[in-house]
């Protein structure tokens, strides 16, 4: 694989907190168009790694490249303009607005027009149509005009994905997209992520191995801030160190 195939790369990415090294020399390579999952037991450094990539934190050392250009010191707004969009970073949703209003707000952000100052009804109609398209894409068309606060948990997560899509991500970063969900919602959101991955790259932090096994092209397993293993699900799940990290010495399947 050439560097041109990589949309996101880190070299020696390291972050220390008061002498504790949370992320230790990580070389991550995310292939363009892939669904790439970052997994690992609690305390493995997944969230810190994600926060470094989305500029919530600055690395102690190391470099981050997006589309071949270094973004290590770039501001969060600058990388968002390049199309690196983290789901839930706009804390996606305003609970007392409807889904269509929430998505419309996300759509107008790149246009630099404020919700309050839409003068043109033509513009408003166009934005609403696009918002309804996006809600249709995530299976929420029927809920477009319901107050967001009244949606089920799974539907709220789908709305967060719609607002993220509205910001036209090139690289979509999903933070624990199935956290706190029952089986039915997990399956629905998994199918949704698969669907919206078309023409995009997705990097996600996820704890649900079964979910990851069904959609991730590449899985990077972190342990104590370092990469323990990397590859597709078959390779990673067969790795004895990964089994050990997840299950102790248990031979139980990682998919459970």
C-alpha cells in the first residue's frame, strides 16, 4: 500500500499526563474508504488516541497526517473544514428541536449562515429538502418533525449520524457508536454505519467486538497505550495476545 492510499497516519503518536503515558508511540494507518475500528480493554488508550486525532488534545510527541499533510498542530476548526468530522463533537443534537431542524443547523454550519438569519425562504426550502434526504438515509424520515427529546435512544444515535453526515465528512470519526444499546439498536446502527460508509472513510472507537467483527475492514487493538495487534477480524481474533487481553486465559470467543 502506498502513502496515497492512507487518509490518516500517525507517527510515534504519544501523550503523557503527569508522567503517565496514556498513548505510547502509536503508528496508525487508516486506509482511504475503509471502516477501521480501534478497540481494546478499558484503559487501553482508545479515547486518548481519538482525542489526539480530533484535536481535543495535543500530542506530547509524534505527528498526525491527514491526506498526506501534517495536521499535528492544526486547530479543531481547521481539520473540520478539511472534512475530519467527529460524531457527537457538535454534541450533535438540540433536544427541544426536531430532527429536521437539528440536521438543518448542521447543514448550514459550513455555509456560515446562522439559524436566526435565514432570510431566504428558497434557501430554507433547499436546506430542509437536503435535511429530509439525510434523515431518510438514516431511517428517520418518519420522525422528521417530532421533538428530538421524544426519540428512542437508538433513533437519537441515528440522528447524531445524520448531523455528522450533514457536515460532509471525508473522514468520519465515531466514538463508541453502539454504547448503551440493546441488540436491536446495535444491529440497526451497525447496518447504518455500513450504509453511510460508502464513499467515505470511518474510524471508530468501539467496545462491541461482535459489531466490529461484522463491519470493520481493519481492527487495531490497543493495550496500555500501544498497538497490540492489527488486521482483519479473523487475524485479530486468532491472536493469543488479544485473547489474553480480552479474556484473561479464557478460550471464550471474542465475539461474545
